C-alpha cells in the first residue's frame, strides 16, 4: 500500500490557477547528473568538472536545469497519476541552481 497521498482523478476544469500540490522529496545525486550528461550529451564543465565549477559564482557543480524539469515531471506524475494523460505545455523559470 502506498503511504504518500495521491490526488484523486481530476479533469482539466478541476484544476485552478495558483493551486498547489506537494510531492514527496527527491535528492539530486552525483549519479543523476552523470547519467543526464551522458543521455543529453551536455557535458558542460559547470555540471561535470568540480575544479572548474569551484571557480564559478556557484562555488561547486550544479545539476542541469533540464534535469530539474524532468524530475519535476516525474514527481508530478506520481502525485496525480490518475489525472495526467499527456504533457501539453510547460512554462518554466530557472531561478536558482540545483546543487548535487
């Protein structure tokens, strides 16, 4: 039996602007970043090189922004899996780094 709360099935008209949902937590790991770099072919030093990243304003490596987007998609799906049939549109703002 699942312990996390799943939102009941909702139709498009049931969702309201500004409505908030809370997913379970997700830790971004070294393996996540390495695997995403390999999958996406994005080997930017900010994500893959600790020495280089230490010299940037972030002070250490950060995860790819798009990795954050797909983690969000997965967590959202788990929360509302009986409602979501397809991702039709996405508006995303990258406001802060995602640290490993």
